[in-house]
């Protein structure tokens, strides 16, 4: 664990005090300006903006598959051929959807370990080992209660006598990092095509990355980490991680390239310069890495990296999207790798939610399209390359939902989680669990009798779910402070 070094340890106590002020001063969703106009911060790169339509003009609908959940924030599959969906409830439980039925007994219940203040802390991530069918091992990411919200990666195994119940005594902590504020926790866990585990961690929170964590290679905040869970104790460092040799004495030739010499860098780092990646995923066909990074005041962004390409700096907090940051800066230079697409906080947009690239065994116009939504507006967009290789980005559905997250089924199908959330320490979703899981389906393949998501323009004759009262919910992103 000696590689887990932090320059910010000395400011944690101060950060916690400021977090209290932050928690009391965040405006509610109802107070947001629905016609925000971004300042004229210059853009330093080209990125696709929402346009008229995608190639082939694909259309989608959301079909309801599960209800009665307490703030669902993730959907995963075990890859074991069972077809089960595992739904993460932020409050600290994992539920199983099997054969269309939500099982009453949780797969895992760690509510006693999890800190759930406001909407951003809790049990946030779940992923199953690629060889889960044989080793029964899976991984979770949560804010630890006993350490006041430290971001924690732990592994568990399934119980020996029931495939629908995990063994709570099998816990093994892989790492635990102090987290300065309550927000920007990240939490996505994914195994890449290379078999390594990738972990997203936000920049530490508050607003504007006040401690410059995202650009500081000596700490894990504002990064995607990459580790080998099949070697080492508690894990190994892949030899081709961009900073795998950090801390070693390098030949003089390497030292003469100071831009590539980072002796204090954490060897776990795969990518950096991120604000709050929510969420990232791999295209199961191409291996490309898609990262939806939540913006600060005005711009939400999508980054795409070729499979196996690490060491990329995505620019935060020098840039928000492709734009100079802060917004009143009138001139800046390109910095890091620009996003391929972005959208602005117009209307009620506030916080991007990445969903993934649609790959399904059933042919449709959705094949190869990356989808994302926005927590506040409930809009859905698609992103895909056209015949020339240029990125095309367009809105494909307008709903009345608060979209918290999503995930993927065994067949490559995409699922969406929604909640009726309130940004408050007094809010407890267990009092009235009304979170929902939906499946993205081609609009021409909606099953008969399916319940569809409430939209601005419902399909004639369709049975549409009545959205739960959303109260004055506030987005997962951090408003300007």
C-alpha cells in the first residue's frame, strides 16, 4: 500500500469543515435557472454538439422492468449465463431481478458499512469477476461509514450454498482513500477487455477542484485507476500502466524528458484530468473506452479513448468540456485530450449520466450507438460515427425522469435506473422506495403490454408509467458554489 500517497492529507480536516457549509448551501433543483446562458468562454477544440438526428434516425423507448427500489444507481450482470440482473441500491444493498421478478432477499446487504449522506455517497459500484462462474468473486465500491466517507473498494464471494446470496464475511478491502467532501465520488467499476479492473474516482468534490486533485498524479482523485486483481496482495499493478514505474530510478535518457517523468505518480493511474466520471464503459465490440464526465457550471462531456491507450489527461480543471475554465476566462490554450461530444446546461440539463454502447443479439438501428442521459432533464442522446468517421450527437428521447445511472445485461442490452430523489441529509429513500429500472429498446420492438417511461410526447395508446413525485431533487453534479 506504499504507493497510495497523498499530498492532500494535511487539508482533510479543513475540507470536512467546508463540506458542512457546502451541504447547507447547495441550491435545490427547483431553484435552478432553466434558461442558463453560458458565458462566452472560448472553446479550444472541436466536439460534436447535439444536432438533428443520428445516421439511420434510430428511435428508442424505455420499458419498465423493475420498481420499488431505494435509489438504484447501477445495474450489472454476473456473466454466468443465468440472465440475472443485479441492481445496486445506493443505501447499501444489491437486489436481484430474476425471470422478471425482484427477489425480496438482497444478494448483499452492507447498509451498516455505507455512508449515504445526500445523493452522492453510498454503495455506488458493482462488477463481477470475468471468471465469476468459477470463482464467485465480485467487487463493490462504496463510501465507508466508519471513516467518514472514505472511498472504498472491496471484494466479496458468493455463498457456497445459495447463488442468490453473497457471503458477507468474505469481505476483503483492496483500498480505502480519504475523500475531502461529500460529492464527486465516482464509483464506476468495469473489467476491461484486457482483464484488468478499472475504477473511476471523482476529483474530491466541492466545486472547481479547489485542491487541483485531477491534475495531481500523486493522489487518486479525478482519475480512472487500473489494477490487476489476479495478482499481488491486495492487488498488482499492470506492467503497461502509464505510471507503473513511478518511484523507480530511471535512466538519464528518461529524465531528460521531464514531461514524461513523474516520480510521485500513483502507479494505479490509467487516466486523469476528470471531474466526476459518471459513468464509464467499454464498447464490447471495439474495446473503446467511453467516459461521461459531469461538468461544473455549463458543459457536460463525453470522452472516447481507443482500447489499451492509457495516460490520457482529459483537461479538468483547466477546461470544462472544450471551454476555458472558469467561465470568465477570455483566453486559454488547448490542454489535454478534448472530448468528442458535449452539451450545454440549457433548459433543465445539469449532470450527464453515461449508459453505454448498445450491442444486442437482436439486430436494430441502435447497434453501435452510445447512449447517455441527463439527471435533471431526463433527456437521452445518442452518439455514433458517421460514414466519414465524424462524430454525430443527437437527442433521441425526452422523458420526465431523474436518471441516476444504468448498466448492461448479459446480451449487451442497456438498462437505466431512475429515482425520486431529494438532495438532503434528511432524505431516506428506504422510507418510500420508488426507484425504477428501465430497458432501452428500439421503438419498433416494444413488447406488447409494456409500461413505457413518461415522455414529453407519449406514443398513442401506450401504457405510460406515472412518475413519482420528484420533490425538489438536486442533481448529482455540484452546482456553482
